C-alpha cells in the first residue's frame, strides 16, 4: 500500500500563500486521479482539488481561482499551491486518491489568521 506524508502547512495571515506537498512511498503514476482534501473542526472532510494522470484539474467552488493542484509522478509527489488564503481555509489538509481509497496520512495543519 502506498503511504502518504503531507507537509508545508503553517500559520499565515489572510491574503498569504502556502505550498503543500504530499510525498508518496510508492508510485502514483497508476492512480488515475489524486486529490487534496481538507477537514475543518466540526466539519466533514471535503475534496477541494483533484488532478488526473493527464493533468486535468477540478476544484471546489470555494477554492477555484485561488488554489492550484499539480502532480509530479517521477517524484511521487502531489502539490497544492494556495494563494489569497482566507480564514475559512483553516483546516487540516490531506492528500489521497480522488476516491479516498489509500491509507490516510496525518495531514498538515493550515491556519489562516484574519
């Protein structure tokens, strides 16, 4: 089973940027679509961005135009560039396949102050 390790979170002011990384222990090239999810306190985990093996992307309306997802199969890594961050983006961010079928990592905390 591929293991996933997320990193790059932190505390940032509203309007700031962060770049998250998700390193996989094995190949992700055979996984059709990888995604970034987030879970805010008291809320369900939600898929915010996904990227297919052909580099097509989809975004939740709440992050469209501000977040960019990408993948590097050679480096076994998925990225999430987050710009114009808002306090409502505060959450623990996770990566997984777009169906959530891989073991979940510990995530990385993103906190946006107003």
